[in-house]
C-alpha cells in the first residue's frame, strides 16, 4: 500500500471538513481512482470532485496519471526557461501589505527606464454582471505550488518579451478589505516600447489561469468561494 498526503483547498477544504489527511491507496493508483477513494471517505466531496483540479507533488495531474509513493496530492477548484537567476525576479505569496516602492526597487537595473505595474484591488461595489456589495475577501493559496507556477509565468513572459528585465509577481492572502491591493504584477525594461505593457497583462491573465489561489467573497447576505473557469491542460 502507498500512503499519500492529501491537501484540500478553498471550497473542497470545507466540504471535506479538514485541510489535510493521510490516505492509504493501493500501489499504481491513478488520479481518477484516488478521486473515487476520496468520495468514499469524504461523502461531502461526492458532487464536487468531478470538477476538481489535482496536483501531485506540486504539478498538475490528470485522471490517467499514476500517483507515486508517498506523494503530496492537492485537491482544489479552478483558479481563479530563462535567465531568472541573473535578472531581478520577485515571486511571492504573502499575508503582508504590498509596498509598491519596495517592489519597484527590487526589479530595476541601472539600464531600466520603464516599469509597468498592474495592481488588483478589492472592489466594494460591483456594477456589471451580478451587481452587489462586497464586505471583504479572504484569499487562500497552495503556497509552494503557487510560487512554482509564478516562476513558470515569469519564464513564459521572458520567452515572449526578451527585452523585459525585472519581473515581480506578488499575491496577497488572508482577509482583505475593500480598497486594499490583492495582487501586483510588474515588468521593467530599458524603454516603454519593449512589450512591458503586454507582458504585465499577460502576467495577470496567466496567474488567474494556473496559479492556485482562491478567494472567498463575503457579502452582506452571505459568502461564497469564487471559482474560475479555466481548466489547466498538460504542460500548464
């Protein structure tokens, strides 16, 4: 038998009633078979596991993949190569407030002449789609995998926009009130016409696709986990 560690995030944590469990599975168990075993042990997950994303040892895994010995398996909903050792790169999941001046200082070089920054903010009033008021958001992340996927996003940015010098990707977790920054994406380069606007936009869009971060929205009438629609594919 193979004993694996199973981590639950976001709504799955609440449906399972725990954050973490040890589970004995037969050798050569595949991801789809693990899901069936989890349904038996945690009936509250029965209706949700079909849409769950799975990672094994911090890499996305798929139904036919075998689960190695003593693996760390994470269960969660859809979220919402390079020279990284030589160029300034800041990748961080943190509960601490974000400091824009400090962030910029860490990703500039003597040759830097432009920095493009995207900042996401907790919105108190939503007017489009489902109009509503937000009291606060609670962010949660699978931190080791999130920071590994941030590294991947930074590599993808540099492969597409090679003139980008510095990259920062920071995600807040914990309780955040309206008006507070939730995420910062910044790209620096020698000049503004080097693709840093497009690179920063790509960074936030890609983060929303593959970096395992979730948010619970608390409204006057209740609270709900906000899930994305993107389903990672092999290679993400």
